[in-house]
C-alpha cells in the first residue's frame, strides 16, 4: 500500500516537468517552421551601387526651333527688337548704315593737320604760281582768298611780270593757340625772276591759320595763309 502511494506521488511530480519539456519542444518546432516560411533574398548580379551593369541606350531628345538662316540679305536698317544690342537684323542679317558702314563702330576723329602740312601749303602755293594756276594759289589764302586783301583778278595781275619764283622753306615755328584757332609761322627766302631776266630777292615769313571749333568744315580745319611779311633783300 505504501509503495502504491509513493508511485502516485512520483507521477504527480513528474507531470509538470514533462509538460515543460513538451512546451519547449513545440516552441522550437514553431520557430524552425517560421524561419522556413520567410522568402530567401535573391542573389544580386549587379554592382554594389545598385546601378545596372550596362546602362540603357540613350534616347535622343527631339530637336526644336528653326535652322539658322543662310546668306541672310539685309533689306533695311531695322534692328531686331528682341536683341537690339547685337546689331543684327531679324533673320540673322547684319545692320549697316546708309553708306555701308557698321553703325556699331565709332566714327573716327578727323586727322589734325601738322606743321608739315603747313609747309606743304606754302610749297603748293608757289607751285601754283609757277604753273600760272592763280585761282588755286588764291584759294590757299584764308577766308576763301579774301585774307590776301585782293580780289582774284588783282591777285593774278600782281604776277603778270613774274616769270619764275624759287623758294627756300625753313623750319616752321611752334603751333600757337588762340580762341578757336591755331597759328603757325613758316619762314621763307624767295628769288623772283622777271620776264626781263632780272632777279629780286625777298625774305620773311607766312603765318598760316586753321579753325578748331566744333562744326568747322574740312576746309576751315586745314592750314590756310592768314598773312605774309616779306621784305626785299637789297644786293
């Protein structure tokens, strides 16, 4: 009887332990079955950057707009209103002035006459006298010849007895400034041969003038004879 009671007590004590072992076994089986249910990651064959091994072929973008105009012809001087600073006409032509010049280029300043130009005027003056071109010589005086103090006919008559004039031009003096004008003195020595063969010598200088005011014409800006101071040299 005692043995039977001991056996019942042992079985009662072993039942919780068996239940715990069965629960642990069931838990491990559930965990294993759960791992096998998850999908395995696919093996990647590309680089680690995630970019494909070979890029897809480029697709050309559609071309829009119009092709440039070839051999554009300038019809008038109207600039492109959208881009006037380019100096281009609508359609790609180049704007030009009425004289064919480029309006974008600044006009060049007039060339200022030099002392050598003043010397050239005196040489031209006597070349004209020797060639009997008295009108030309008269025009080389300032104020269209009136600075000579003579009319064109009086001027020509003054050389009626002269056959030839030889002149030696010396170094001109410095250019002097005055209000709206420039002056220069050109020393000379002259031998005038008459038709009868007689020779008379003169020495002195010519003073030439030119205008420098705004709006002066090219003729007014050129050197012209303003006055003469010639004295006869006695032998």
